[in-house]
C-alpha cells in the first residue's frame, strides 16, 4: 500500500513537471502592462573618432508606444518612437526621420523568468556634429537595446554593447558610432513600473 502511494505521488509530480514544461513551451508571446512608454538616459554615452577616440555624454529622452499590448517572440516590428530629445549633446537626431520603428530582436535567460528582451530602433538618423557624418539604423542593422527584467518587471534599459554600433556614412564610412548607457523605462508620466511577461 505504501509503495502504491509513493508511486502515485511520483507519477503526480512527473505529470506536474510535464504540464509546467508544456505551458512554458507554449508561451510564444510577450505581454506589456503599458503600451505607451518613456525612456530616459542620464547620461547616455556616444563613442566615436578616428585617431582620437571621443566619448560624448548626452541626456536623452525617447517617447513611444507598442502597437499592441501583446506581441510574438519573432523578429519584427512591435511599435514606434514618436519623440526624441537629445539635450546638451554633440549628436543630433534628424527630426524628419521620426517616427522610428521598434522591432523585437530576441530574449535571453531561462523560461519562464527571462532576464532581458532585446529591441532595436530602425529608421534612425543621427548627425555627429563634430564629424559631419550620419549614423543610421535599418531593419538589418538596428540601434539595439536590452530591456532588463526582474520577475517580469522592467528595471531598466541598457545599450546592447555586443552590437558593433550604428554604421556611419559620408567621410566616416566603414566606421561605427558606438554607445553605452543604462536608462529608466517607465510609463509616459515618468513614474511607475512597466511589466513585460510571457503569456
């Protein structure tokens, strides 16, 4: 009798593990608690130069929205940036290129509690004033960032430093505009938290 109880409990535990695994495997979408957002970097650092490497710190604010409160974990467009403010900065965004696209790139970390979601901004044009060169991002070469998560809550957004940078054009061709910085990711009012979770 005792052996039957032990076997039954083992079978139940195995069934629960299989069900949990199946639930995780079927989580093919991500869900955000707020469609509109604000991202603020104080500061954000651009890195560029030829013989002398320059590091320029800026205060950047981006405002945008996701197209839907849920989106698939497949590479593609999920929203847009409607406003970009670069204060006290030697790098200037070209306003006529707004809105910029936002595309989902990938996630990292074990399911279901992932660590980061990587997004890319596309259609961006930034003028490096000192060099007179443009940095640009396209669908194939987006301006990428890692949204950091803890228990499904966004704790910040960091420059994806594994990226080689945004390609520069003009006299700076064959060079990249690199970047780094950790910013706050909040609802439009600038306070509160945004959740991002698997469903």
